C-alpha cells in the first residue's frame, strides 16, 4: 500500500519559482503587452534568472501561453438544480461568477492583449475561449439539462452567455465604461427572464 507523501523540497522550490514567474509575467505582460514585455523583465520581477524562465516554459510564447492558461481558470461552483427555484439560482450563481471574473481589470487587460496578438498567436484566443466561455456554456448546459432536452439546454446556455455579456461587456472592452456589478446583475436577471421565463 502506498501512502501520500509531502512534495519534496526541490519540488516545492520548482513550484514556487513557477508561481513567481507567472506572477512576474502577469505584471509585465498586462502592463506592456505580450509583444512589448520581455522575458528579461519577467525574470527580474520574479527574482530568477532568464534561463530559469526558459527551463519552466521553453520560450517567451510558452510563457505567454502558460500565463493565459493560469489566468483563465474558472472557479467551480456547487449547483443544486433540483427545483425551479434551484435552477434559476444555480444559473444566476454561475453567470455572476463568470461575468464578474471577466470584467476584473486584470481580465480586461488580458483579453485586450490576446486580441492584439490574435493574428500572430491564434492559440491564445482558443485557450481563452476553451477555459472561459466554453466552460461556462458546458456548466450551464448541465444545469439546464435537468429541465430541458440536450439540444434546448445547449441553445439556452449559449443565449444566456451572449445576453449576460451583451452591451456592457462590449463597452468595457472598448474602454467606454467602467465595470458595474449592479448593471451586470440586472443584465443577468433580464437574460434569465427572457431565456428561462423566470428570474
């Protein structure tokens, strides 16, 4: 029988260095952009050597991809959709967590940086989509499938995401407005009324 052991000191050191590098990359790249930010600046901010960055991520593009992947994690929420009220509340919790995460200043900076690099590094856009919008659509579909057919659940999930983002997110990406949580919550409730009929 095997027993779980604590990570070795060398493993903990590797993890701590990787975390420091990603923290440094977040600060440098979100301030200067993926093109403008340098590996030297990231290494200096992380307090490690440039070669340490390359050992962990292979290249600057690998570091950018690692940062996008780390920043795109969507928190998993418990959802009990056993009754109509539970269904609406579960959908509301997921949509609020998703929308509030997207409009954080760091997330907006990340999105703009990805758009700026989309032609050169299309995999960044796919990473962002797969770790964000795609995940939330899948979760909403699972919740909705307790009440609707698979096709209906999938369609309603897609419409909910689109209506949740809507005009407010478009204005934010263009710098025409500031994040307004209350506006987002109103938009989500309206989306639920339109798509589910309640909310």
